[in-house]
């Protein structure tokens, strides 16, 4: 039956779509093929999520070589949830890109954009479904290399330096990760994550495990923009094409977070982390720094996309703070924030892209009076901003609630205070936009009132509506996140 | 239609009204105003229709969505919420008439946004009134802050923007830093956030935790304007006067003290608090706010600023009464919520009429204005007497219960604070009335006229209500008894 092969097809579909798009060499056909591949991925991920919830994890042996000798793809409640998030945001980004990317990239290179999007999606989905530590590295590189090119497609030359910076730092991160995996392989003789979980405690030298997790945490920390390894992110998000910013903001860092959580909790296990290796307190301290320093930096940015990028670093801090608690409610809150913040930030980058398209840029001087020229987009942006603050009725509130509760239950009320106190910084940066949009006069020569093309506005509004729906009815996401946390922490088996 | 459907409709009608107002827009302004009126009247009848059922012990409940696992966004009507909803909805009808007169006479801009946000604010207030649990309450509480922000900053000037920052900053910061953690802690301690008669924390909390939690709730409910978190209220006075009248005399500040009473009665339970003791710091802060705000009001020359500080002081009456943890005082607090609403809206209506007809904003400019504006100043006088708490005004009824609650508790500090503030109230209100009627107008300031008819009618109606509540207090007292569990 076809459904049995979904774990593999989830990755193979976009991976095959990419070269097909290059062969066809048409932007229009490329868009259609990318959209079809994304929709197929969404359906498969949704089916997998339902199947996993009903009957437990799904294991798929690539080439019928049984694990741990062959490469195993493994879908459980955590990977299926993140796969659904990634493919859904990918779908929205492709729909959005039809007009947005045409305007920002345009011309002959446009079909390459869709091919790269598919490669990136395949890499990210591969990272999520694979049960093999080295295979994860391969997919990490597939997604990273395509991301570097996607960022470089941005409208001005600063995109090139941003891409180059990301290339250097991303490669350093990937190298650290693969060194960590190499040490694990030397110590245990296996690369299968589940097998690692069994063999690691029996390894001859426990220092190997400690060194390996340090390398892996630092390497993935770079990819997930853990403070202070976030230097690449603001430039990359600010200068990439709008559709790419929207796609990456909701997926790239989120998948790296998933990978980190997978290795921390499924391979090492929360007990070992808390007992033997002082990595959780380090992550907690960095998360607190991220929540305050990066969110504080967001307040003083001159560019809306750059502000959103710094906000992302701060919000990733909340997620890693949840992970650092190493309790099931904490990890559940972190996974829920992966989903809720992913949707929120994608929506915000899409809205910012819609403003950029009409106003020629996203500097605050360009955005003066945008509340009058683009009332719908601006209002939606404010709603998305409220989710960053964590106002009830938005997705951000649901996870803030879960995270504060998890911190108190874990005996760390200080972290609950950190979450709440730092969200006041979000009030400051969002209200800077509000005052700019509603209290300042549009600059001379501003375009006449009007919204962005319907496909862009519609996609962005759909995601904004999802933010509100997930805020009013947050139980499904929190429930799925709770099952994901249980799957992560219950070991890979 | 079932009572639950009425409750749901009561929350939905103002938001539907806001949508209709936005659709009608600036070009069809008569249609737009009709939409405001229609939704106000409809809301009033929906709330009235719920009354008998609630008074006879019915508690219509509407669960909506699972906001977080185990906590639903849900509505439930109980006596305190009904009373608040009745006050807000009846005054929305009156103030709609007033707003239309005021906004047109003063040629204000952005009127569509004004009416839409106004209706949204009422919807949020009704949502607060009918919240079935703390999380739903918090949702509507934050919504009320956000939807009133465009009203406070209505004029779009630098001054309005600065005031907006103070308004939003204090209200959001207190709610995020104090109220939300208080709710989370309550949820962790009890596994629920529902409002239940007798409270949910009984037996699950020791005295020290209760003290901290109580402080988090009291300061977290920034809309109750306990010092030192009161500055948003005078800052909000840059708004057009109808906003100050309905929102900063009724919906927003009453939402604050409503939440205080609700938390004391339905989350802690007065018996639990009374047995744990330790109300002294809370009483002291409320008493200090009561007297200090009156002193500031005494020195304020700007009429709206004086009214704003009077509001801070009057809200402290409610907090003070709540801190006594006795049924009589809770009744007094509930009644004061009603009495102060009618009195203070009358005063703000009068201030707006003076501004519209004579363009005066300072107390020192009001010499002899009673000759040109007899109706306005008569209404002002009625409102002022109600603030002081003299018969035959509504304020007397509530002060009577608060005072008897304080005497029953033998809390002489509270009695002294009440007495002092009554004198201070008289000291800052009566000179205004005296100036208006008995001091000759400044030379060259003769003539003048009354405000437009809808405005005059509105303030006479609310002044009449102040007297009516004194003469027929039965209904309000019946509901207040149900709240206090008497």
C-alpha cells in the first residue's frame, strides 16, 4: 500500500520535484509543481500524524535494510508534528511566492527559486523523519546549501554578504555537528539514533558522550540561532526574498530545534542530561540572555524585517528555555512554541513582505502611515505582533501559559518571571511599529492606498487567522505537543 | 432562545455592532449611528432578559473553545456579572446619544473608528462580566485594554501618543507581570480557574502564599487603579470626553474593581481570606490610595483631571471594602460599583457639555456658568452629591453598607479613611457647584448657552438614575446580597 511508504515519500516527493522543475525551466510550471509537491507533503504528514497518534511510531527501513544496519526513517508524534508544520508553512510560502518572488527575483532565475525551495523542503523534512544521526547531517547540508542560495536571491547586494556570512557560520555549525556524531560513532559503533540510545550508556569512556553532546549542541545551536550564535540570522532574514524569510522563519530554526531535542532526549535522555552533563543549565542561561538581549535589540532596529529577525532569536530563547527544563511539560511547551511561533513568524514575514512590495522597503521611514495606506495588512501585522507579546486570544499566549506553568512546576519560577518580563520587550518593539504605522503621516510620494496582490494578502491573512484560531482553541496544538514531548522523552524506541 | 444563548448573544452583539459601524463608514454616518444605537438597545434588552433567571439562582453557562487543555473559553452569568453588565449596557444606550451629540458638535475626526472601538470595548466589558473562569476573564481584560487604546489616542497628537504609552504600558505590564502569574499559580494550586461560590483556593493555600497571591491579583488588576499603578487613568483623559465618561468612569475602571470583587469572592472566597487573615497591608494600600487621590483631586484645576483622581479615590472604596472580607462590605463594594458608575458618568457628561458649549476645561473658568447651563450644572451637582455620599443619592446607599461593614469589623482605620475622604470629596466638588451658581461670571464672559439637546438629556437621565437608585435600591441590593452570599 502506498501509505506504508509515506515516511520516505515525504522526503522523496520534493526531492524529485526539484530536478523536474529545473528540467522544465518554466517559472509558471515550476510554481505549480512546487505547490503540488508541498500539498502532497502536507497530506502525507497529516496522515502520518493521525496514524502515529492512533497506533504509535512508524519505522521505515530504506532499501529494506533493517535498522541498525540500514538507514531507518522513523516517524513518531514529534517528527510527524514538525513535518506537518514544515510542509504547511512550505505550502503557504509557495502560494505567497507566486507574486512575491516574481516581483523580487523575477526573470530567468525564477524557476531556480522553486527548485531550491523544493530542495530546502526535502532537506528539512529529511532531518525530521530520519532516524539516523549521519543521515540527519546529510539532510542538514541539503537544506543549508539550498538556503544559502535562496538568501542570496534577495533583491539587493547585501543579500550576498548575508548569504556568505550564513554560509561560513552554517558550515561551522554543520561541522561541529558531524564531529559530535563522529565521536558518538567511535564510542558506540552505531549511527542509528535508537541504537545509540541503547549503547551510549554502555560506552567505555563516558567522557566521549559529554564531548559529543557539547559538539552537537554547539553545532545545532548555530543552526537554530541560539544566542550568542545567532549572528547570521538577522542579515539572512532581513535580506532574503520575502517568501524565503517567511519560509525559513517558520521552518529552518524549528527543525534544528527538533533535531537538538531528538538527540538530547531520545538519545541521551533527560535523566542523563540532568545527572551527568551540565548542558541544560548552560542552555537555560543562554535562553534567558536571548529572551532579554535579542528582544531588546529588536526594539532599536531600523528595519521591520530585521526587527522580526531579532525577535525570532528572542523567541527561540523561549523554546530552548522549555527544553532546558528537561521535564515533559517543559519540552511540550517548547514544541508547542515551535508550532505557534513558526506560524506567527511566517505570517509576520509575509505581511512585512506585502508592505515591502507596495512601499519599496521595510525601513521604519518607509512604513510611516502604513496603517492608512494598507489598513488590512497593517491590522493583521498588529495581531501577529500581539502573538509575539503573548496576548490571550493569540497562539503566543497559549505557549506562554504552558511555558510559565512548566517552569513553575519544575520548581523554577524564576524562568516563568523571565518569560513574562521579557514579553514586555515585545510590547515595546511591536508598539514602535504601531506608532509608526498609525501616528505618522505617510511620506511624500507614498503610493495611493491599496493592498498587496490577493495571493499574498490572502496567504498572509490565512496564517494570521490561524494564529488567532490557535490562540482561542489552543488545546489541539498543546495536546499534540504533549504527545510529541512524550515521544521524544520516551526514548527512540 | 435559552438563557445560555442570551448570554452568548450579549457578548456577541457589541462586536457585531462594531462590525456594522465599520461597514457603514464615514459616508453613511446616520446609518452608522443607527447601528450603534440598535446594538446598544439590543444589548440592554438581552441583559435585562437574563435578570430574573439569574436572580432566582440560574447560572446560564456557555463553554466555547478549549483554550488550553482543561481551561475553556467559557461564559457564565452570575449576579455580580449581571449587575456589571446591566450598568454597562444601560449606560451604553445613554452615552451613545451623548457621544453622537458630542462628536458632531465638536467636529471630531475618525468617528467610524471611534464608534467601532467603543462598541468593541463594551463587548469586552460584557465578556469580562460574563467570564466563567480566570483565563476567559484575562482574555477579555486584555482585549479591553487593546480596544480602548485607539480611543485614548483618538486625537493622534504627540500628547495623545505619550498618554497612550502610559495607558498601555501600565495596564499591559501589570497584567502580564502580576495578573497572569497569579492566574497560572491559581491553576497549578487548584487544577482549575473556574469562578465558584465560596472560592476555589480554600484548603489549598497557606497564609503566606495567600498574601503573595492576593498582592499579585490586586496589583495585577491595574484597571482598579490602586496606587502606585494609577497613572494610566489621568493619562487617559486626553481622550474625547465620551470616552472618559463611559470607559474611564464605567467600563474600564469598573471592569477593574469588578475583577477585584470577583477574585475575592469567587477565587479566594471571603471565608477563606477571613480565616487566613493578613488583610492589613491591602487595607492600608487601599486607604492610602483613597485619601491620597482625593488630595491630588483637591489640587487639580483641570476639571477632567480632578474627576480622574476622584475616580482613583472612588475605586479605592471598592478595594477597601473588599479587603474587609465581610459579607456586608462585599455588598457595599458591589453597590458602590453601581452607584459610582451612574454618579461619575453624570460628572463626565457635564464636563463634556461645558467643553462643547463653552470650551472651558479648568475649574477656575467656571464662575457663574450655572446661569448659562443650568441643566448641566444641576446634573453635575447631583453627581457630586452622590460622590460625597449624601442622601438622596445612590452613593449614600453603597457608603452605608461599606461603613456598616467597617464598623462591624471594628476596623477604625477604615472608618477614619472613609470619613476623611467624604470630607475631601465635599471639599473638591462643592466649590465647583458654588462657583457655577453663586459667583458672578468673569467680566466679558456673559451669555453662553446649553449644550446640544442629546447631551443635556443624557446627563439629566443619569442624574435621575442616581436619585432613582436611592429611592428604589431593592433590585441592586437583591443582586448584591446574592453576590455576598447573604
